[in-house]
C-alpha cells in the first residue's frame, strides 16, 4: 500500500492542476519530530529518509509545508 500512496503523491506533484494541494518530499534532513509541516498537516517520515507533509486542513490552501487561510472570494 505504501508504494501505491507514494506513486500517487509523485503523480500529483507532477500535475500542474494539483500543484497547490501537494507537497514534495523534504530531503534536507528534517524529520517529523522537528515539526516541519504546517499546523494541522500530517507528517510522514519515509523509508528513503525523506519527510512528506500531508495536505493542508480544510479551509486552508498550500502544500502542507506552508498553509494559508483560504480566501472567501473565488
């Protein structure tokens, strides 16, 4: 299941229409214990040593590493 999830994350990272809702792996040595992800976004340390932030919480936009409140205007 982990391979499928990683495949989907990689696919979403390459999708320009999905850009604001995805996060690329953090590869600079930070781990989830260092709280690199935005408040409310999940954090996963991968077996390859990268750290991946999940999506921003409902009502926020961003990549999981940085989330900002969604504007009420569209």
